[in-house]
C-alpha cells in the first residue's frame, strides 16, 4: 500500500485552507434595482398548424439576465442596476409563444415537454443590446417541418426602439420593446409562411 509522506500533509492542508479563504472573500454580485420582462405583444397572429418553439441560441453575454450596451470600442459592457426577470433567451421564447393566438385552429407551444408539432422553430439571437440610445435586436429564424425535419423557410428580422431617456431604466425599457417588436416581426413571417404552405398543400390535394 502506498502511503502519503507526512511531510506533504501540512502543505496540502494549508492549500485547502488558502483556497477556502479565497472563496469566502469573493465579492457578491450586486442585486439589480429593477428587473424587466419584454413588453407585451401589440398583436397576435393566427396559426393553421401546431408550432413548437425552441428556446433560441445566443452568445453567452446576451443569453443571460444581464443587459448589455455597446461600448465605444465596439465591445459590450453591462448596465448596472437593471436586469431581465429571467434569462433573455427564455423571455424571447415566451414572448414568441404569446404572440400567437389559438383562433386560427393551431397554436404555439414550447419544447419543454418534448411535444411534437406540425412545425418547429429553431432560432438565434444575433444582436440584443443598446447602441447610441436605442435598443437593437436581430433574430435569425429557421422554420422546420415537424415530420421530416426539413427546412421550410429562413428569415432574419430586426427592430430598433429609441429610449425615452438616458437613465438605465429608460434604456432597459427601450430594449424590452425592441425585443417585443423583433419577435412580432418574426411571428408575422412565420404565420404567413405556414399559411402559404398549408394552402399550397391543400390545393395540391384537391
């Protein structure tokens, strides 16, 4: 049996104590003074089929609860004091679901329960930050056939909303509205694409 030399034990213990001390003195992340959801959808769109909406992908800095602003060197920095109520990608997903109504015979659902639908939305948040006093959002959407998993359509949508003031809260509100408007534009394209595809297939069957 191999034994650990006694001379190494104090060193190991000292290292453990030092590591524990380092962890204990790390500063806590400041709590935000205000948290935001995306602005409520202005309109809803009908769906003739079932659409499964996956949570979008996004760069790490844009995917969490932090609110980013473009710096003068084209980098991004975080606005202190404000944050999203949930990770931004989840807010995008929920807002997209809420932007569709159930009056058209179909509906939108998330992918949490492993539900399969007629169509699936895979998407990416390419831009979601404040620039020059305005909130900017860019989404890249890929609509897939739920059965064959073949791409049906791809679309890029963008939105920009100016802030009503220079404070952190006014700027966060502008970005939340940009996210809402960007999602609405994407939802409109998705609804139109699905309606046109369903109409073509219905005409071919007749």
